[in-house]
C-alpha cells in the first residue's frame, strides 16, 4: 500500500477502534479520505507532490465547513445541515495535499470548555477516560493525541485550542487575530475568533499554519499583510531571546507540579541561550472577567433568536452559560471593551519592547473529571484562566506539553508572542521540543501505528 493511503488507513483504523470510547468525531469521512489519499499516491508515483501537506491526515472541528459534509457546530439545531462549500482554510488544506478524515466533536456552538456534548456524545481524554479533554476543540485535540489524525484544526476564541492541547498532551497554536481567515467557520465572538492548527509537534503545527494563513477578503477581520513566515525561522534557535516569566496571575494558585514543570521548561530554554526576564503583565488578573463579558455578549446576540424560539433544543448547560450575555448591562460591556483596548495596547508594547516570549502554565489546575460537580461555568473558567489575556490582546499563543502530573495527566506550557510574531512562538516551541520528548509521549489508548508525521520522525 502506498504511503498516503497507508497513513489514512491507520487513522481510520484508530477511529474504528477508539472512537466509540473517546467520541472525538461527529462525522468521519472514510471514503472521501481514501479517495484523497489515493490521489496523493498517484501523484507521488508520477513524481509530483500535491503540496507541503501531501498525504497528511487532518481532522476538522465541526464548526468548520467541509463541502458536502454534515456540519453541525455541535448542535441539534444543525443536525441535518450539509455544508455548501469548503471554508477557506479547508480549501487551502486540500490545495496543499492534505487528506480530510472527518469532522471532530466540540462543545455545542463552541461555547464551553469541556466538550461534554449532550447531542453528539461526551468526548473523553485518552490519558484517562474519566477526565474531560477540555474544550471547545476537544475532539480535534483528542483525534491527534489518540492517533486518529496526524493534525487537526480547531478554533480559539478564549482558549479553545490551547486548553484541550494542554490537557491531552499535544501542540496547538492560537494565531494572531487576522492571520488565518474564518470564512466558513461558525462564529462565537468575531473580533476574538481565530482558527489554528493542532499536531503532535511544533514543526507540524508550523507546516499547517503556513498553509492556512493569509489574507481572505471575504473575512472582514482578515489582515492583508504578508502572513508570518513560520517555516523560515523555525530552526533558528532561541539564543538571545528574552523569555518573560510573569510574577503575577499566571502561576498563582497552580498546583506545585504544574508550576515546576513550566519553570523546568524555562530553564531548558535558558540553557539553550534564552534570557529569563521577571516581568509583570499589567491587568492580567482582570482578563477572565472582562473577556468573558465580551464573549458572552457576542454569543448571546448571535443566539438570541434561537434562545427565544427554541430554548429546549440547546443543551441546558450551554443555555445556562449563554444567559449572562442576555442580561449584561450596556455599561458593563462598555467597561470591558475599554479594558480590552488598554490591555491590548500595554500587552503588545510589552511583547515588543520588554520580552520576546511570555512563558506560563497553560492550564493551571488539575485536569477535571467528566463528573465534576462544579458545572460547566466553573470548570471552563478554571481551565481557561490563563488563556483569556492573550485572546483579549489578539496575540499568538502556543500550547505544548512540558511534563506530567503525579496521576499521569499531561501538563501544558503556554508561549505567548507579540502580534504577528506567530513564528517566534513556534520557533521557541520547536527549540524546546528538539531537546525534550514530552510531545512524543503517547496515551494508553493511542493507536500506536507508527509516527507518520514529518515533525515526529
């Protein structure tokens, strides 16, 4: 069997074997994947490459349109909807030679941090199936972590790529706002929404990011500048880079093992030539409350008619989480918007003038169990606590594994960089992964079909 078809079959076999337990997918597209892989192998036999992702098996969060495929946004409202056209990012994946293996599970309407989807099945963490995978891009992260895909796309409004990657042991990028177009992707809060790649390694994340980034005039938030050149500087190392260690907010309350793993990662970068800088991130403590007001207001406005017309079709917990946006006072929203403007200005200035990278734990709490009694609002807030600020500032942030807790759950590191400096975050992540193997560790349920991706060979 040729290489692309063999890679696709390995991922499809993993889906058949594992997805009944993990519920990472809503709609696998096995026959379409086989046809795409066969086309890649025909091209290879003819001496042609289909592009930089030739044969890479990719899963897509089910809020990203795939032409002719059911696209539900994780909700019963769209249970029978078939996407009329590819999202811009999907068209770019196809043009680069990727094999699309299916649409991945998510929290309903991307509005929750657990991916416990009441309509399409509760997604579970392959390291411990009693635990959540994070959300809302939980299915995308689990697909990569468990060998059902070599890469995936997720979306990140407040932390929905970085949270799942952190607690499933894979690598994922929230890009700079405007770097990757969101045309054909179901929104949450358009000024904050991003679409980004997930893979086992920063090298593969960079490859996918380089494929999907770039201006799209159909997206009003898409930036017309040349996209960050992630591949060109990927292997340039970290010598001389300033790595900021925040003295406020990001380490506060973190379990000792999580804080220690992040600081161990910082010392790895220091040994590679980076300079550690003690720094305060002004306003970081206010980020969770202020950003949630903005996101909740946008989401409530988006779903207002559905909430009035058919509230019972929502998962009750998602409906409950939407309620604060309906009752938010205009003055409170104005305060949050003004806070965001000030924070964006001060944070981007800090990341341009004082440090090149800001390093912290990504999820500064133990991985919650699926039956956590605190409920979706509290659990989502705990997971996303360290994610909100970088979402508010619109800057890139990379999540990648940096250790394990005493109970065997992955610990995730977060590397935030200046706006349009996505390549710097990926450069630092790649340097860290070249001398560590946390990203190579496989969960007990992994398909163990071999390392097909370039970045993990």
